[in-house]
């Protein structure tokens, strides 16, 4: 009798990112790096993370053991590769212990004064270099990935390092989380990367006289993804391509958009420990208690009937929050309230703080980011505002849908892919704005106020919003198929 074929071994995937929730987070990248690997593990992949040894990471990864003493590279002095497990998810995680480059305060990218670290090129080149050498099987004798998945410009150079050493059989996948942030450096520093000189040309990393790490991923990854289907189409246009749309159009055959998901273990109104009261679509009464608790916490008037709009965002031009400031008088005239949490451009911070000073009880502002408060804000608000001029995916609107907090969004990127305007009586889940001027946003806000004054209709849209499924499990299956395609294509080339 002929023996049955042995099952194929699980696909080995290395995710490379500069931040990961809950250890360190400046945006949605951290949420993706935290949630996608365990989702892939649930569908059968053998997944590991590679992270820089920033204090919040190096001190939190559990049960670390030394894998390789790498030595002095990129001016870092002592560099050691360790491996442990992520807290909470227990996904295996490599940590690059390089104290000279990573053991410092501030954010992953800036010092405490908001200035870019002057050695960011070396800091993220080291992350990419280690990823490429892991992919080549040169650092961990016990585990070599089939796929190296680099996230955003911080890890993009890994694709160039792999292309420079084609003996590696691993496939490379690069995800653009936000094309506006490209990792631009002086071309005079190209020599610090240790790449062959042809990579210095316009066919390599050169971008209008500068060195672009983002371009390294776009040019040399075997497959490219973005975080929503609409954004994948948008970045191939001059309007959204930030000068790289030509490069992206050249790679259109290898580009796909895969919508981000929501970590349903972290964002779940039925068991969220940050909330005053848990609730669900079937038992939504707890949401009213969350609203009163939020109003009390941030100093808004305790008015259960006032439509409460929430914002959890970077305060930047990209996020369209200047449009909200312009529309604010109309919103307040309607008797609505606004609560804002975030930080960013000093002018926008000052303008929102002035609005709160001028309208006590109606406007509340918290500068900075507090994860637990963000959960309470999403749960306690009636509507969540995401009027972005461009938005690769957006997670805030997904959290809003899950918590029955109706999103008000621009029809761009992942916002267009996830929110249906309430004018659609069968499928509506929020309010969609088509233009980036204040009058358009005002119209959407007025429609929200009008719907809120019809409680049965508002409740129907709210229940429909909470019924949406944006879990990571579906996205993980799509990624797994993409990885298989990239590996097959890579091995075909190698043969």
C-alpha cells in the first residue's frame, strides 16, 4: 500500500516592525504587529516577530535567551539577538539588544522634544539587516523563515538587503501602512547602509536626491501590500502617491490591499475592563452608562440626550481635524458635545484647547494618549469622527463600529471600505463625507444630529454597525494565501 503523503510543514513567517501593542505604540502599526501574528498562528502558520530592543520592548518580552552575539555593526557596539515570547499572546519574538542605538527615552523615532533621532538611519538599518540575515538562515540555526514580512519604512530596507544577497530562499513581503512617512535621509549617508553601490541609483533607493527607505520596500519586496483595497488603488495616483506613484504603478502586478482587522480580545464592549459598564448589541443599555461616566470623567455637562462626538487621533492636517474646528460652531449650536483625545501639531492642539476653554461643558480635550481612556471615549461617545484627508486603513472607525459608536468618515482609503452611509437604509453604518471642506463635514454632522433625534432609527443603525465583522481571522487567511504565492514565485525564480 502506498503511504499517504506527509502533510506540508507550516509556513514560517517573520514579521518585522518597530513597535507593537501594548509595549510601545504611536499608531495603528503597533496594533497590526500585535494582532496579525497570533491570527496567522491560529490558521496554521509558524510566526515570529523581530523587534528593536527599545526599553519598553526589551524589558517586557518574556523568557529571553541569547540566540547570537552579533558584535559591532552600524556603530552600535555590542549587538545581541535574543528570543523570547510576547506577553499576553506568547508569540515568539526576537529582540535586537543594541543599547547604544535603542536604550533611550522618547518615542521610537523622536526624542522627548519631538526631534528625529539623528541616527535613525542606523537604528532602522540594523533592524532591517538582522531581518535579512535571519531570512538567510545566518543567525538562528534552529529557525529560518520562508517569508520575511516587513512593516512600513522602518523595516523596508530588509527587502533591499535580501535582494543584495539573493542566496536567501525566503520571500519578502512589504506592507505600506502610511505612504506619507517615507524614511527619508541624506544620500551622503548611503555608505552607512553597507549596500552595494547600484542600490544608490534611481532604480534603487534614490528619491529626488535623498535616500528613501520606503522605496527599498517598494522596489525590492517580492510582494507589496497596503492595509485596505481602496488605499492600494489610491497610492498609484499622483494625489495619494507622495511622489512614489510611478514606482507603485510599476509594481501593480505584485500589489494588493488587505483590510486591517480588529483585535477582538482587546476591543470588545462585552468584556472591556476599561468601561464603566459592559454592553452588547443585544443588551445596549450599558452604553448610556458609559456615556454618563465619560461626560463626568472629562468634565462635560451630564446631558444624556446631547449627541456626544468623540475623536481619538493624531492632531494633524492628514486627519482633517482643521475641518472639524471649522465645523465646530455649527455642531455646538445644535447642542452637541465634543471630546478629543490626541496630540500632534501645536497649532491644532492649541486650537482645541482654546475651544474647550471657550465652551466648558460642551468641549473637552485631553492632550496625549491614554489607551484605557481611548476605550472609554469610544464606548461613551455616540459618534466617532475620522474626517481624514487620506487614511490607509483607519482602526478608530472599526473600534467605533464594534462599540456601536457611529463613524463620521471621509470616503478615502480604508474608511471607504468599512463604513456605509446611513442614507442606505439597508446597509448604513455611519456617515460618509465626499469632500475635504468644512461645509461637507457640516452636512454629515447635521445628518448625524437629525438621525440621533429619531432614536429608533439611530438604534437600528447602531445595531447594524455592531453586527459588522472585521476580525483578523479573515485577513489572516488572505495573508496566508499571499505568502504561499510569494514563496512559490520565489522558489520558481531560485530554481
